[in-house]
C-alpha cells in the first residue's frame, strides 16, 4: 500500500511499552518478533519513514538515549543483526532532553514533524499511552493506540519461518523464549553475586541490607516468573512437537533439569524462610543452604539455557508448521505473564541493590563463570 493511500508520510513511535521494555536505565529490549514485523510493515508495505519520540528520565542522558536506540536489536538472522537505528530515519529521533519538551506537551509532536521536515498533519503517532496519543492529535497529528502488552495485533496470524539455521529454526516462539533467556541471564548473574556476598556470612544480622533485599527478590522472581511462566511455557510446547513426530526422549533432559531446578528453588525458599526466622542455632546452616543451592541452580541453568537455545528450540521449531508456531506463540503469551516488564523491573531493582553493596563497604567474593563462589566446589 503506498503512503498516499494512508495520507501520511511519517510514523512516530513511542519506545517504552510500545516497541519494547526498558528493562534497566539506558537499555531497550524490543518485543520480538512483533516489533520487527510492525516496523517492516510500516517501512516496506505502507512506505512510511519511521521516527521515535521518547521521554527519558533525568538520570538518563540524551547521549545514552541515542546509544540505547543504536544498540537495540530488532532481529538476528543468519548472523546479520538489524538494530533499531538501522530502521529509523536519523532525523526522526526525538528525545525530550534535546527538544526541551516532554510528552504529552503538544509542542513536542510539532517539533518532531519539523525535524522530519513534513507538515504535522502528514504524521502519525503510535503509542500505548492514551494521553500521549490524544496530545499528538491535539498537535495536529494522527494518533493511534498500540496494544500493550504486545503481540495482540499479530496473533493468531501465521508468522512464517524466517532466518533458519543450524541453531535457529526461524520460528517466532523461539525468538520469544530466547528473549526471556536474556532476562534469565541477569537472574543468574544476581544469583552468583548473592552467593559470593554470602560466602563468609554466618549470622543473619551480618547480611548486608542490599544483599538481604536481593535475596528476597531472587526468591520472588524464581517462584513467580521462572517457574510459573517460563518453564511451564516450554513444557507446553513439547507435546505438540511430539505429535508432529519428535521422539519424546529428545526433550527428557529438559523436563529432568526443570524438576531439578524446582527442587533447588524450593530449597532456596525454605532457606530464605529459615534466615528470616533467625534461629541462632540454625541460621548459619540456612545461609549455607541458600548459598549452596543458589550456586547449584546457577551452574545448571546457565548450561541449560544454552542447550535449549542451540539444541532443543531448533528441534521443536523444525517439527512445527507455520500455523503451529502461531498457536505456540499464543500459548507462550497465555501461559506466562502477557508482559515480562514488571519482572524485568524487579530484576533491575535486585541488580541495583547488589550494586549498593560497594557503597556499604562490602566486598563480594569473586564468582566463577559457572556461578559458584571462587574457591568453592
């Protein structure tokens, strides 16, 4: 459809909660594959130039905002990485610090149109925030709401195979689950840091406040996100691949390691409860149990995620049809939370609490690459 058919030349997108999650200051994790499909359609099918209008918090500079856009990954296919900056018109990056205006001030939308050198009425603004959309309309732009959480504008439409390789089936469900693995890597990192900080602690009162905060959040994300969302979504996909001919024993290791991880998580939760009770004759053992089970979980699941990404997901994807992939992607979104943003925010708070350890004068014991405290088995 040519741009003249929609009577528009430029589409501006909001960033956070529209194209992706800002999971930590200055880092944008785009929704995949829905954002890729959306941007491709706007540029290649509709023929619009693409821009973004974003409000950054005071502690994130405009320079960091430009770097965030430059580094955000839209897609990775056959070794080729497409980043958000590759898709956006360079004139179309509008950051509140540089414009000296904040959404929903109508003036920022007129500023954005001027930057692209088009009349404001030839622009469309897309965002998840109704007030910002109405402000764009008040400025003379067209405006439309985009569903948040993402995906509802595509599902259950079939998303055909793309970018197939030895380690990537090209399936949409695979991209969605691998994006959750990125959050998992941050959880593993926090677990390793917690274990390192507890290496020489035997009394509850000697646990630094930042470490104690991180421990509680660690237990929370394991229970509420990792188990309830991610693991159950993976386990729901396997029977469909088996129905399509995959030998069930190919996924047996995944179920076994999931159960092992759940056993670790249950033990970590019990140890955390014992630490909170603070029985002076038990707490040293509770801290040791928390540390040891955390190290074991991190060691196991770092390897587990790699094996899933490189071995199991491609195997599942090659068994499924395009229609199966669309159904599985819907199952992933319905099994887990529709939006992992809140959990990413909790992980960010956990990282911040651990970053504060240095300010408290506490030195973490080095943690090995496998997640264990250095010098420990």
